[in-house]
């Protein structure tokens, strides 16, 4: 546990609920940094939990919330977003006063709503957070201690949050290599709808589009695909269940982004139908300029 | 020049018109394979041509079509698709009877239309082709002799084509490492609209979408983007001019694909607005299953 803001944190007992790509990577990163004594995992799939123990991600598999939570100083909720309400309800009766709880949900307002409803007595020590990192792979098998290196971690604090608890969450993620920033849940959810949730919806729809072509077998069409389709659809291999939960949780923001996007795509279609080469060139240049600027910002910083 | 179908081709004089990523890579691959004696380049940008010579892609810069074409046994048209009509008109008066001409255009019906109009006396030796390979980089600087390794090359022959000329084009591309197949121009243009042209339109529109958000500066939004947006927009750095030409050239097919895609995206929006988690899960699963099957087919073959 953090002794003061300036010192390196050390956890006696870290509990990971949902030992998948994100939870597993967080555990491995803290273990590699030497910041934790014991790591206990709790999860739905016994097979995945056994694999997590075999891989050295967790030391022990807990069979019940009560066993997991006894004496815990930090609990990480890293289940799919759709389960977080239920998981909070399950752990609430056994949460000890000192235990700090955080999450990694890709949407924040819905997680905060769940916390107000399920963790009402623990709001000082529930710190909502989201690491913007991931791959299209799933499960403990995919865990990687370097996953968060130089990636963004956003904390969306509650007004009830204890300052030292926020600092601990910040320090733990910084130890994982993350760049930590703080913003409101509303701002987080809007930005993530743009940079992540919308692109996923477009990519899922694009992959399904290949199957709508009545003239050819999808595998035949795909045999002629180059790197453009491959890269545009890399994220389609992500967990469908996770994405169902994310888009339902951030429904209002995502619907707004989808509507604006479709208007832009309709405009492009109209310019194309009108054979307006200059308008198309301007659309493509504007996109290309921003992309090149973004790439150079990233390479530089 | 090819002596017979079974022998390795050898070119005395190869002319590359437009020494960019594709034309330059073709030249380098043939040179590395030892299949060409002299390579002459012709192009709009003197700076790019000098760089191409410096990089050893071409031996000589021709200043006029007549100088380039004298004694040529093979001419590769690798300018942007929108210029191909004009380039054909420029070379037609100087084309010698034996010279075989081919192209690398991303759309084929429009190139064929241009050939019927501009190369009417040379249709036996104009072989339309398209290598499905590329990167988002441009110019001679980006040329790479391994670019076509294990990539698809599609020939869309004319009924007037000489069989030996087709075989030469096939043999040259096979020497570059490409997998050669033959199909109709209509089929090519439909498949490419699905696997390449549509994804580019979606990616350009997605990158522009970041700039439509009134609440935040685009650079601020992008600073929170992870690998999903980065990969979905990799192709946005491609040449805007080239993409204007491609989408105008394949306008009818592309408009049909855009319309179908928009319908699917609207369906997804409706399921999301209705909070129909099961329908969303089915959409995502269907996409994810096809993606995983595609990846395993590719890894296997």
C-alpha cells in the first residue's frame, strides 16, 4: 500500500477479478516491477484461471469473493464491462474498509453508475480508470507485462474519491509504464467513442460486408485482399461479447458519432456520384494531412 | 523478350512510365532477378526521376516518349490511373510493333476503355494487369524489390491479346514473386471495390471524422487514440490524387458497395438504439468468425 504520494507503492495482496488480457498484463507488470507480494485471481473460467496460475500471472485461485477479498489492499475489476455491475454486487459484502478498488472498463459513465448503485459505502476508494491499450487477443494467454508501456491511462475520479487512493492508482499504472491523465467520465466516453468505439463498429461492419456480396464466396473475395482490408479489420478479432457490452454502455455517444460519420460518408457518396474530383481530392487530402501530422507527432513524442 | 512460354523471359529494354512505388518496385525486382538489360524511366517529376536513377531503379532518364520507346520490348505504365488515357495517347505514335505494353492500374475497365480508344492498333500487345500490393508510401524512394512477394497479380486480358504477350506478363510478374491469376475486368473491379476501394473510403472518412468533433481539438483527441484508430487509418496516408482517380474510375461499383455498407451500418445503429444486445453480439460474432477463419487460411497457405 502507498505510504505517501512520493514513494513507490507496494501491495501485500492484489486481487484480479477477470484475469484476461488487461487484468493479466496489469498483474504481470506489477509483479515484474516488484510491487506486489501476493496476487490472487478470481474468474469465471476455471481453465483460464489454471492457465493464469501456470503462467505465473497469479499465485492463487480464489473460489469465492470472500476468500479473494480477505486482507486485500487492492482489487482490480477487469471483467468485460457488461459484468461489472454484477461483480460489484458480489464483492460489496466482503470489501474491507481499507481496500482500494479500481477498474479497466472501456466506458466510464456506466461503471460509475454501477459504483453509485453497488458500492455506495465505498465510493471514497473506488477509482474508475481505463488503460487505452489492448490487442485483438484474449484471455490470460495473451497477457503481456509490456502492454501498457507508453500507453494512455485515464482516471475519471468521483468527487467522493480519496486523494491518496487516486495517487495509488496513478502510481501503480505509472509503474506499468503508462502515461496517466485525469478527465471527466463524459469527456472520456466521448473521446473513446471517436477513437475506438466508432472504428470498431466500422470494422465489424466492413468484415460482414464481404459476406453480403451475392456474386462471390467470401473466401474467394478475401483471397484477393491486400494489407488495406487486413489492417482495417485487425480489431474485428476482438471479443464480440466485450464489444457488445462496450457499445451498449456507451450507446448515446456512439450513436451520435455513427450518425455524424454516416453523414460524412453520404457526402462522399454524393461527390462520387457527381464525379466531383476536386471535392473528393479535398476530402482525401484533408484526411491524409491529418494522418501524416498525427504520425509525425507520435514519432516525435 | 520471351523466347517461348517455358523459358525465363529476358528484356533488352524495359521502359517504366511513372517510377513510383509500384513501377519502381517492379523495375528493382526484375533487375535483381537478372531479367533485364536496360531500364529507362519516364516521369513528370525530375526530382523523382533523378532519385530513381540514384537508387539504381532505372539506368537512364528519357526526356521524351520517342526516346524512351525506341527499341523497347516492354513498357510498363505505372502512373496514377487518372493519367493513363493521356499517357497512352502520348506513347501511341512511337510504339513499335513488337513492344508489349502493360499497366498496374487499380481499376481495370477504365484502363481497358482507354486502351480501346488510344491504343486501337496495339490491342494484341496491351495486357491489362494489377498487382495487389502496396504501402502507404509514395515515389521512387518507396520502391522495394520484395513488394510483390507472394502477392496477387491479376491479369484481365482483352479478347485481342496475343497469348505469348500474356505469357510474358505472367512470367515477369512470377519472377517478381507474385501469384498470377486471370479474371474478367468486371469481376476484378467488383472484388477490388470490396477489398480495397471501400476500405479506403471508410478510412479517409474516419480520419476526417476526428476533425468534425466540435468539442475538442483533433490533436487532443488523437493523443488518446490507441492502435485501433492507427491501424484503421494506416492507408489514409496514401496518395489523395491516386485515390481520387481510382474511385472515379471505379465509381459505379464503389457506389454500389458504399450503399450496401451504409445499409448495414444503419442496421447496426438501429440495433444499438434498440439496445438489442443479442443482435449486436450476432453481428460482431459473424464478423469475428470470418476474420479468424481468414487469418488462419492465410497463415496456413
